[in-house]
C-alpha cells in the first residue's frame, strides 16, 4: 500500500490524519518528476539564450506558463487515472487512426532529437568541469542511463528521479548569488512586453515549447498508470475511475511540479539577463556559453553550480524522454509496456526505449551541433505542442471518456487559452520569418 493510500485509509477509519505538510510531501511523485524533467539541458539552454539575448523582456512568461502547464499536465494526469491507460492509448481510441499515429510520430521524433541534444549538453558541461573528450562523456552518460532504465525497478527509478529533481536548486541559488535588482525584475514580471522582431518571437515559441513540452503529456498520464499498477491494480478495469482524494492528490503533485519548473525558468532568465544581457554578452548560444560568461561576472561558484546543474537535469530528463517515446509507441501498437515490467515481459517497450538513447548517441557521433539542436528542438516542440494541447483538452472535456471527472470550466478555459496562445505564437513566428 502506498503512503497516499495509507493516509486516506487512516482518515476514513477515523484515526488522526498526518499534518498537511507531511501529507502533501507524501503525495509528491510523478508531478514533481515531470516538472523537473521539463527543465532539461535543452530548456536550460533556451532559458539562458532568452535571458542573454532578450534581457528581462520574456521573464513574464514564467508567470503565465505556470497555470498553463498545471492545467494541461493536470488533464493528462486525470486522463491516465480515470481511463486506466496512457494518453497515447486514449488517442488511438478516440482520434482518427492517421491523426493519432501522426501525432505519435511527431512526439517520438522530437523526443529523439531532444535526447541527442541533452546528451550533448551534459557532455559539454562535464567536459568543462572535469575534462575528458566530449564523446567519452556522451557514451558514459548514455550507458549509465540505459543500464539504469533496463535494470532498475519502477520504484527505484522513481525514487532516483525524485532526488535528481533537487539538482535544479542550483539555478535558483545562482540567481541570488548575482544580486539582481528585484524591483526592476518585478516590473518586468507584471508588465508583459511584446516585440515583432522575428528572433524575439522565435525565442517565445522556444520558451513555450520547452515548458509545455509534448513528451511530458504522455509521460504524466503513463506515470499515473504506473502508480496505479504499483498499488496492485494490474488490469485496466481495476484502474478505471478515481476517488475525489486521489484526484486532489494528483493535482497537488502536478501543481507543485509545475510551480517548481517555472521557478527554475524564471531564475535562469533573471540570472543570465542581469549578468550577461546587462553586460552586452548577447552572443550566447548554449548554457555552457552562459556558464563561461558567468565566471568573471558572478564568480567560480556560480559557474560550477550552473554547469553541474546541467548534468543533473540531463540525468533526470533523458529517462523521461526515452520512456515517453516507449510509452507512446507501445500504446499505439498495443505492445505490453511499463517501467514496472521487467524487460523480458515487455521486450518491445524496452527496445524502443533503448533505441531512443542509442540514436541520441549516434546523432552526437555524427557531430550533432548542440548549439542549434538544443534551441531548435525547443522551437519544434513549441509547434508540435499545438495540436497535442488541442487533443488533450478535447479528451479531458469529453464526458463519455472521463465520466464525472471531466475538467472544470476554469480548467477548460485555461486549456483553450494555452492552445490559442501557442497557436498565435507559432503563426506569428512563421509570418515574421517570411517578412525578414
């Protein structure tokens, strides 16, 4: 029995409940992992580029993307809990076959390039701190991650990923070390800026794509299914439906993860804007460039924190990316799937997972350009997320699928607002590219 179920049982039996803080901490799991995985090396590089090149003009996005992320990820979590299967499996049932497979293909392609970009970012960071050729670090990280996902149980992997989420505190701490003008930052948070410069709009699309990322939709719903399996609910019929407390705990977990994710986004943009951007260092292409430029401005400690944080976030994000692809493909093809299954019982699931990491390594051996790939994978995600957000909101609003657990009117409004804003940003990006 899980901690959350035990707490619920004690409450129902009339025993004194645990304190709210302890109960809240016990509910944390898939949402925290998902939120932390969102700040992967690609995301960190995108935030760094945004701060260095556009200053504080995009920092307000951290405020608005928090409820957008929380609503969409909350819908994905609810879909997994209520239907008893992952988002890809639901899409296969309710969408036209060609559309469901097209969306799945987009996600898998985006995930694979993201894995390659993240391995490149991690390897470059490790090389900066500890030496050794970048290719050695790529192979080492890939091997460790692959063996971990193949050999560790879901319980062990989940626990490790939750602890790795702490690596993101490096970026929050770094922001305070550079002593920014918080009054000026507050003004930029509450007064949004808009520009028609193609580079600024592209940066906004990248920021949206690296925060509201398609792979997280599928990972979130599948992790809710894994949690159900871990509680002994092995069949779909046993997992269908949810209690009010289970829904509330899932949303608390998701909301905490999304707030954490966007806090990191906020602090990275602030750090790079008030140091690099303010000192005219706009030619930043990656987080490694940002770290190097930070050293003379903010000291060695900030440099090391910023650099090693990249490795920690990559170790967290790549299993999520590879796992997301494996869930999407397996659910679409009706293969046995799940990180809770041993490889011998779900060989095709683990083969797809391993293939994603292996292809990521190959991309690096082919001299993948980490500068372009890290940023443009975020832009690609920003465009790919548009139809997927539409699908998620439609499914979460469908009473035939969700029963009494359809999303609230407020959640649906935020979901459609997310779809509208991301669509507008993508359209504006393409429109202004043509006018260059």
